[in-house]
């Protein structure tokens, strides 16, 4: 490693360049999406394709082996990837958040950041192990570190550890003996790490969002970082927008499949007003409705992404108005969530109005779009976000940045 302190991108490709570069990769991924869904075939090969193509390093600075893409470029790409297979953006959510956190880190620890950037540029993938299914209070953790000589041992169990099944590393939240919450990055193949394929959701079935156990995993001091102040970075908005980009991609896939179904359908109903579905104005109207919903979803994602760009730039530049930009990005993102969820669910339901029982044929797997949209929509429930928005607008209440569950 010769230059870990230079992180300013040079000769950064445009969004159009990035789309042209990665679209063929996404098309190959789309080709097997239905078979993987029907067979519940986990996308190990597809994750490796994305890493080898450089996609997983797309936001790493050019000078450190990446493409230097901005957050908004990433989200535009994730919509396209989700159109191909919505499992992949979600299972890479923690990976891209890990890189974004490095980019937003304004500390002087440039060597540490450079080392992690090198890992990502080399094709290493990072997963997530943050959430727990315990009886602990909201915001508290059971997973913990205990001293071990000049290092630590990690103990605990995480659920919803999305992406870790496919990853080389996983990022873990844990507490120290002093009660401080820290982030720990450990290799998935370390002794004591047990990653289980036990995710049982009816949608997003191939994200590997199951259980990960840590039984005395050795942790060096260099693998530990203090937990960030969620209010001082746009990371919460970033994480939510990955899910919104996934939803927009699902809606776009519903549009694609509606068009294909109608174009190839040869049968018509006696109640119809044309000899073919393609010529029936009622069916055309349904396709138009699905298409409009898909466009609305993507447009809202890109609107949120632009706000995240502004917050990202302000934080990196040390702008005194950075907090205002962060607040704006958070509010725009949760407002977008309310409508993106609505239109994605509507598009994936309306899709079935283009045909009869043949649209429900399991071999078509059209139901996966609704199941995936419903599962993605269940993260950070909309009804709670609506309340946060209303309370902010009416009462100038603070936004809720850190999402956690537990017993009250």
C-alpha cells in the first residue's frame, strides 16, 4: 500500500458511464432470477459477479481502486440492480453503508480508512450483524465484548444479519464492559462465527437475513470503532434509501413483466373490448398505471438521493451547516418512503389485472414482486414514519435517527 491518505477521486466516471458499464452485469443477473426464486437458490455466484465487476467498490475513491461514484449514482444503479433481482441491493446494504461511513469519517485516522478501502477495492464484501431478538430494552444490546489480553472476545447472537451469509466480513454492534456501544468488524470465517441460513420471511427470501452467533470471537483493537452519532451523518437516510431503491426496482420489474405478459398473451376474455390483450384499452390502462407507479417510485428515490448527496458533501467538507443538510436528507427520505411503499405495493398488485389465472402460474413467479415489496416495506413501518413527519411539521419535534427494537 503506497497512498492510503489520498481519497479525493480523480477522473470519476459519469452516471451514464456507470450505467453502461454495469447494465450487462445486471442483465446476466436478471436471466436467472426466476429460477433462483423458485428453487430458493442463494445468489453466491451473483454476489461474486458484482464484486469482480467492481460494482461493490463503485463508491470507493478512484485513487484507491474504486469508481468514485456519488451516493446518488449508487442509488440509481441499485434501482437497476433491484429490477434484475431485488435481493441483491438489500443484501449489499450494509456493505455500501460501511463504505459510506468510511467516506464520511472526518477523523485523522487515514491509514485505517485506507486499509479498509483497499479491502473493498480488492472485492471483499461486508455484511451486517446489528439487530437482536432479545428481551432487552429498546436501544440496548446483549452482544458484548470481554477483555482478552491485549484484545477482546466477542459473544452474542444477532438476527436479521442481512448479507453476512455472502460476505467476507461482518459489522457487529456490541457493548464494552463500561456499557459503551461500539462497532466491531470481524471476518466471517473466524473461529467462533456461526452464520445460519434460517431467514424465513415470505419475501426477499435470498438475502441471507438470518442468525449469526459469536462465541468468543477474537477481536483486535484495530477492529473496533466507536459508534457514530446518528444525528451527525446522513447514514440513516442512506440506509433507508437503499431499501427505497430496492422497492423502486421491484416496481420497475413489475412494469417490465406486465408489458411482456400482455405482448405475448394470445387469449382474450369475452367481456373484453378487443381481440387481444395488447389491443384492449382497459389492459393498456392497467399497464400505464403500473408504469406511472414505477416512475413515481424511482423519481422519489432520486430526490432523496440528491438530498443525501448534499448532506454527504457538507459533512466531508466540514460545512458548519452540515447538520441542516443532514436533517433535510432525513426528512426527505422518510417522506419519500411513505409514497414509495404505497406505489410499489400498488404496482405489484395491479400487475395481476393484466391477465387471468395464468398470471398466477408459479413458473412465472410474478407473486415474488408483491412478496418482495411487502417485505421491504415492513422495514421501519410507514405508520411510524408518518407520525414522525407530522410531529416534526406541526410541533418541530426532533427526528428519530436511530431505529431499534426491544421491550419498552
